[in-house]
């Protein structure tokens, strides 16, 4: 029996995608094994996709539209579906991030997701020893999330990182060098500012851990705070105010944008080619 026999397509966008994929596949008399072969995935993975136990790829969505003659139906659903790679608590933040006028991000361990290269993102997730399919889904979701920076009018992005981020070469020197180059390129945008807090600065007000704050055109802002198993979304005005004050203090103790880029460039030179 297929996993998807009792699937309710009205329960979520993911369930709607999965049930529509199965419906159109059966309409053209294409077996799971045959579609899986065309998509270069295993039949068991396709079975799980049709049961919402795994997420579809962009490539599968393109192939489905081609095979089923559905225009761009599955391709238009995919950006909504891929958000399910994120935990339920974080999905509202992703929706708000897409509407944000300004994004402030503070990181102590890794480059912010909005600026990660594909190889770096994969290396970060591989370090958590996740299943390969899960890593693929999360990398795809992270790259899709970055599309907001390519809009005609992207949000203002301000990133403050601890120097520690520059020193941990996820994926090895080659991957890390490409990642740091990506950060420097991002800083060339007039709407993006990068700052680094150097080791020489001693302690700083970000010892509580990484967080991101959103400023919206309409309505109150929101803050996302990372946690070990589950982070938090904070919308209480006092919490948002406290986060923004902490961010102001982080900006004050960080190097200037130009000096920060010099430090990043120096870290790049320290990486083997």
C-alpha cells in the first residue's frame, strides 16, 4: 500500500502538491517507478514525496510540468512547499522575512543563511549528521530563501558576525574561501552592510547567542532567536526593543564596514587554494 492512500490534500500546501503530483501521474498512466526513473530518484523516495514524508525538488517540479502538460503549476507551488524544510515554528519568520524592509542578523558560529553558498550550506548541515535527503531539502530551502536579495528592491541587510565565523572552515579551505568571497561581494551592494567583531574587542553584548530582527513596512517587528532544538519567535514590543538595542551595541563594538571587509579578505588569504 502506498504511503499516500489516506492523504488529505486540503490539510496543507505540501499535501496539495503531493496529492496533485499523484493525481496527474495516474492520469497519464505513469507508475511511481517510471516517474522515479525519469526524475533520477528512487521509487521509495517518490513514494515518500507523494505522502509528504519528503519534499520535492525544483527539478522534479519542472519535470512534472513537462510530463503532465501542467504549464508551470508545480513550479509555482514549489517555493511554497520547500518552506516545509524549516521547522514549523520558523516558517512564519520566513514569510515575514519576505516582506521585511530591513533585516538585522547577528551570528557567532556561521555565515547567515541569506549569504551562504550552496557548498558552505551543505557543509554546515552535514556537520549535524542529517540524512542526505534532509540535507538536500534544507539546502534547497536556504537557497530559495536568498531570492529576496535579488529583487528589484531588496530589503536592507545588516550583518554583524563574530570573528569566530571567519575562522571555522566548514567544508574545508576551498569552500570557506568561496564563502568569504561571497560575503565580500554581498557587501558591494548599497543595501547590504557587513561588520565583524574582532577577537581583540573582548566581550560583546551578543554572548547570549545569534538572533535576527525584522523591520516591516507595516506592523510591529519580530525577532528570531536560535536555540538548540527549537528557536523562538518574539513579537512582544519590549522583546523587539531589547533585541534592537543589543544590535545597536553590537554595531558599536564591531569594526567599521571597510575594516571588516579588510579582515575578511585577510582571512581569505589564510585559506589554502
